[in-house]
């Protein structure tokens, strides 16, 4: 995929790494894609090199590492498995996993404890946020229905039971934070006492 217009280089080093199972991996028309879903990825070791991801039955289209390196994991023309099997969102979305870490313990996932305290520790390196911004802009240009706005660039917490990406700085990629606070799943993402906390 060419994102040179945005100034972003994408590595295909791990292209087609993830397994295809069931409905996932099926071809789809480009004009059906209208959503970009951001996920909180993994621990403070390389996502794409970890054993967990080698054997995972999940599949996102892109992974962005701490240092901002963007890996394309599977063809966008194939349906990924990243928002759960009960939602049609997989069929019309592009999944992007972001490598996150805990400020207090860089060897732990932000979501490890599944609590608002864990969310409060969550951090994203500037290089990762910058690459996320450029990738989202590129995807919105290439897939016009996936408009660069809060309705079409969403967090995993807006679908299913997960609460990620916790504490992501939405405004830094041009998405209205105030609207995200109204989204389904926000309290699950931060917990009632964290609702007013800044990212």
C-alpha cells in the first residue's frame, strides 16, 4: 500500500502472517470498507515477533510498533478478525494494532489488570502516535467511506467487551475527544472515576 503522499513508509515484512479462518480472510469489495478500528496491541516486546501473535487466531491489517514502524499484516481486501465474531464490523473495517506499555512497568500491557488504574498507566510513544495519524489519513484517502472523523475512526471499546485503546490521544490524530467520551463503551474503557481524565 502506498502512503507516500502522507510521508509514511509501510513495511510488508510480516505480510500475510496471520491465519485465515471461517469468514475471516474472505475477499471483500473495497467500497464496503467504511471504518478504521484502533486496538491496544501487546506487551513491551515486539508484537509481530511474539509467540502469542504467531499462533493467534486474530488478524488485524496493520501493527504499529513503539518506534512508529508500521507493518502490514494482511491484505486489506481480506476481512480481518479483530472486533469479535458477533459484529459485522469486521466485514467493513480495517484493524490497526498499537503497541502500548505501562509507564510503571514497561513489561506489562496497559490492560493487564483490566482496571481504571491500569488504564491510567497506559502510554503511547510520540513516534507511534505520529505514524497512527499518518496511517489513518492514508487509509481515509484510499478508502473514502472510512472518513477521517470520530464516527468512522473508532476504538475497539466501541464494539464488544474490550476497553481498548485505553488513554489514546485521539485529538493528536484529528479525532474529537469530546465525541469519544460519548461513545458506547467509554466507561468500560476508563471506569466511572476516570471519565474526566485527560488522555
